[in-house]
């Protein structure tokens, strides 16, 4: 069983490493998405540089690879789903998938910020909290029109929902929710700098680079 667990964790990293933004950009637009915009190989930069026709499938794929890594791979092991061990395995798979997206094996370890993949992970782990965070994202982006600040606030709200609203019984999920929210904030350090000096771009009417 230990070998099987290690195997699926490695597979989760491999799935996370599939650089959909890079491959779509190169295959259909003859562009390496990392050479434009923010330089990140993620859905937000794909929308900005290549438009909705490229951004939507990249977003969907990045969410699905996070969900698949956690939900499908964990259930393939035949472990009792109502145990702490199962939750721990799912969290390990989720972390591996997000690391794969941020540091992809198939794109010279230069990937995206992991927001969409993290969303897929948390949908698999804690769907009610995940959809609550999506609600927070929608509200903040409607008010601010800034993807980065909406992503960070939604990420920070995740442990709040997990711990205080839905009161999880899994200590590992509590710890994971805090770590993953901090990871999302850390990957947005450059955005925070631009927010502070007023140069961060908005999704409507602002053409500055993000």
C-alpha cells in the first residue's frame, strides 16, 4: 500500500505538471505564454494574452487536473473514505498537484500561480467550502475588478470556512487550508507590490500588464 500511495502522489505531480497554458499557446498561437503579460503559465495570463477562446479551456483543464488528482487517484487506492488516513492521502495528492502546476516537469519548472489547480483540489476535498470561496471571489472581483486581489481574498477565506463556518473534524485539513492559503498569497508577491503602487491591472478597461 505504501508503494501505491507514493505512486499516486507522483502521478498527481505529473498531472499537475501538464502545462495547459504553455501547450495551448504554442500549439494554436505560436506563443509561449510565459514570454507575455505577467509571465505566468496560468489561466489568468492566458485570458489576458490569448483571449477567452484559449483562457476558458485552460482554466477548465487546470481545475480538473487538481480535482482528478485528489478525487479520482485517492479513490483508486481502495482506502476507507471515512478515515483520517484517507483525508491525509487526499491532501498529499492535492499538494503534489499544486506543486506540479507551479513547478511543472514538462515546462522547465516554470508554471503558474496554482489558483485554478488549487480550486480543483479544494472542490475534491471540501466542496462546500470551495464553492463558498468561489462566491467570495465573485463578490470581490465584481467590486475590485482585480483578479489577483480576488484570488488572495478567496484563498484566505478558505481556512475561515473550513474551521469556523463548517467546522471540520480533520486537523490535517485545517493545517492544509492555512498552508494553501498562504501559498497562494506568496505566489502573488509581485501582484501585491503592484497593488501597493497602484499599477495592478483590472479585468476591464485597464491595459497595464499584470
